[in-house]
């Protein structure tokens, strides 16, 4: 994989939506810091995150985390945890899992070529030294 010249980070790509103020943004960025390693594979210019909460601090609050990466489908994760911190962490962890799943689906199967054609002949036959050793052991 080629290195990304301007890797995406939560601090650079996160927008706060309904239910949050700009004052909450730094606290949310700290909560989502573990996503940075996963987002680093994508260009910052082509990545957006938005977090919002409906009915904040109420019994039925719902946190929504949306992720847009150019060339991929939008990923939406939600959490209905009653504690706001737990809800943010739940949505973050679900996004990380879904990003990993998406990456796994797009990666080439590194051993597919070997499965299709079998092992090369040179590896299949024992080397001359190995053949002599096998003969000597059986005598």
C-alpha cells in the first residue's frame, strides 16, 4: 500500500452536528483519538466525519457518527447508550470495526495465486542434497 501524503485524522475531519457545540469538539476529538490509526490510510481531503446527538442527556438519546470517504459507501453508526461518553465510545468502536471490515473486503487475497496454481515445481521436488540424505537414512 502506498503511503498517504496527507493522512486523515479525527481532529482534521470531524464536524460536530446537532446536539453538540463547538466547545464539545475538543472533548470528542480526544474520545475518538483511537480512530486516527485507522483513518491514516485515507487522504484528509477525501474524508469527513460528523457526530450528532438527538435528545442529549435524555433517557432516549441517540448518538450518530457518520463517515464519508471518497470512493466508498457512507458508513453510519449509532448508539442509544444512556451515558454520553459510553454512547460516543460505542459509536466510535462500531465505526472502527466497519472500517476494518471494509478494508478487508477490498484487500487482495495475498495467497490466492498460490492456491490456484499450486506450488512451483522447484519447491515441490526435494533438493539434491535432501534426496541423498533421504536415501542414506533409509539404508
